[in-house]
C-alpha cells in the first residue's frame, strides 16, 4: 500500500482514483520491463515499481492523457 504521497493528492493530480490506478499501473509495468531489459530482476535500490510511479505522478513527471 502506498503511504506517501497520499492517494487523494495523487488522484487529484490525475483526475480520479480510477485514472490514477490505470496510469500508475501502466508506468509500473514500464519500469519493470525497462529493468528486465537491462538484465535486472528488480529496480535499483529494491524500490517498488508502483511507489516509483506514484512519486513520479506526485512530482509532475507523469500525467494522464486521453489515449
């Protein structure tokens, strides 16, 4: 479960909790795929992909589009 940043704050940045779930999960899959393509089993520092995606959303590095 993501504790920081708060879910409600992330949902407000994306538009809804549903959209947040979709955007964060897609980004987490991308992060894991990138790590595997580089020959790693996990992300550097044993970070969780979903936590990294949530942090990226919080920092404004990741936004939702209508695609």
